[in-house]
């Protein structure tokens, strides 16, 4: 009975965590380059079940198997599938078609993003919306003089026809394993393993890659998680009532 209470309570906590992740995905559905977080459940803990021998000193218990003690939310995993491309016709908006990431310099070191909403700062440097310097292929900030900016598919930049650097792109063998979400810096990732290549993908100027969140799927998951939470809540209430009746029956002996 107690095990059932713990199992139901763990299911409530796990589904609450999943609901928070799905809500986070839906909140960023209009954030360019956002990568949705995939959630799942895993076993919380298993306990061995064995017989109780009639003669404790002379007989050994027999192992019957294991029983689960509930579930827990597994660590969220970023989905790096390509998002839809949206045409903006803004010269400093860039999207990547393929597996590459833009290289960005932050106070905490180099980070990687698919969010290509860039702009010139007061010093003429190419920066992100948060003010972080966009890096070139050599890992240096990109300075853009005034003029008409054009970009080739490999990220080479020109201003009024004159060379002005090249967008630094990094590619990873397996982004799921090689990158971790930087929770402190929003829509940026930190490298767990070094990039497999210093370039990757095709750069498209005047485009943005939108979040890869499937709205219909996320809403369906939200409903399913909500129902699972309610079912676990009813199980907790039922187990609590049974436990109370058992205690009352013991008191009448």
C-alpha cells in the first residue's frame, strides 16, 4: 500500500516536470533557432520481492522478481531537427540550412546558436540581439562598415562589394551528445565535445529558421500529461483512504 502511494506520488512529480518542459517549448514557439526539449519517463527505482520463509534460521527466502516503485522524468534532450525557414528580407537576418551553428562570443566563452537575428552595434561589430559578438571563421569578431551587406552561401560577407569577413560556422558529429543547452544564456548551446568541423550547412541571407516545435504535437502532449497527472492524483487519494482504513481497523483490535 505504501509502495503504491509512493509510485503514484512519483508519477505526479514526473508529469509535473514534463508539463513544465512542454510549456517551455510552447513559450518559445516564435523564437528563431529554438530547439524543443524532448521529455520522457524512466523507472524511479526497483525493489526486490522475495518470499518470507516460515523458518527464518533454516530456510532462505526465494527471490520472486522486482517491483517498480514509480517513475521519474528523464533528463530533457534537445531536438536538433531542422526548423522551418521564414523569409524576412532583412539583410542581417541569417539562417542555416544544414547542421551548422553560428559561433558567438559571450562572457562565459564561445557558444553556438541557430538564431540568426544579428545587427550592428555602436562600434560597427556584428552582434546578436543580446549583444554578443558574432565570430568569423577564425574566431574573431566581425566588423561591418556602413553599406549594403551581402552574404554568400558559405557565409562570406561583403559590404558594397568589398570583403568584410566570413560568418563562423561550427558543425558537430552528434549535437545531441556534443552540445548542452546553456540555461543561463537562453537560446545558446555550450560544447561538451569539440566541433567536428569548422563549417557546416548553407547560409541563407534574409531568412530566419523558426523554432522546431510542433504546436499540435505539443498541445496533444500537454493534454496527455495533464490526464496522467490527474490519474496519479486519484491513485494517491485512493491509497491514502485505504491506508487510513487499515490504521482504523488496527485500532479496533
